[in-house]
């Protein structure tokens, strides 16, 4: 599944075009590698790091969604590996 579709289907971004913008700007990492293509392939087990809503999120893909369903269904497709850290705190840690 495409990375932009995964972010949209799991309700991590409000629109697919916003997901494409975040990925295109180079702010997303998948399995530790920077990703700049919205069509990068997401698989179960992939670890995605991305900035959303003023915080850095690290998630592991558990399953690929077939549609953009309700929020409770969307959350079942990924696991948060760390609590969301404010971006300022993440920058200060480096």
C-alpha cells in the first residue's frame, strides 16, 4: 500500500494531499530511512516516524486497511511505539 494512502486511511492525516505534502518535504522516515516519495510501499511491520500535530510520532504498521473507516477501526492498523513527543523536545534531545 502507498504511504500516503496508509496515512489517510488510518486517519493520521486529514487528507491524502496533506500526507503527500508531509512525505514530499522529507519529514517522514520508514524503517529508519528518509522517505520522499508518497508512493513508497508500506508493509505490516514497517516502523514509521513522522511529525503530526506539533509532535513526533513513531508507529509500527500492524495491518493494511482496506478503506478509510471509523477512528476506532483505523487505530487497530498501527501501534504507537513511543508517546508523541512535542517537536521542540525532540529537537532539544539531539
